[in-house]
C-alpha cells in the first residue's frame, strides 16, 4: 500500500501499478544521457527532432518497443496511432504485459 502524506511517499507498488510506473520512467528518460542509468535504459528521442514527420512516425514504434521491452515484465507494444498538432506528435499505443494490456501515450515535440 502506498501512503502519501504532506511531503513524503511511503510504501510500494506492485503488479500492474509497478509496470505503469516503469513505463512512465523509461519513456521520461533519454537513453545515454544520464550516467546513472545503464545504456539499455530509456528511449532515444532527441535525434528525431527536426526530422520529417513520416520518418518519425515510422521510427517511434520501434524505438518505444525497444526501450520498453528491456523491462522483462513487458512483452510487446502494439496498436500505434499518431495525432499531429503543429510540432506536437501524440503517440498512443498498447503495452502488452502478463499482468494485462496497458493503454499508454507519449507526446513529443518534433
């Protein structure tokens, strides 16, 4: 059980909540940028900035899947869809795990 008080979070998460937390952290971390993480951790997004949108849309599913499946609780990612608004690209997809499918989204500025 997780307990949140004024300035402290105590407890733990497990099961699907722990996987959701892991997805969020992996997709929030640029791979190779922070020496505290192994080179297998995080997602590679920074080199996509300024690239043509069709290239980004073809590359994002592979990069997201590669990043997330480093976590052995995650089996695959599927059903990628894209919504472009100006320079923002919203990617929605499903993360496949043994604990169940998790609808996920990632928004990047391109």
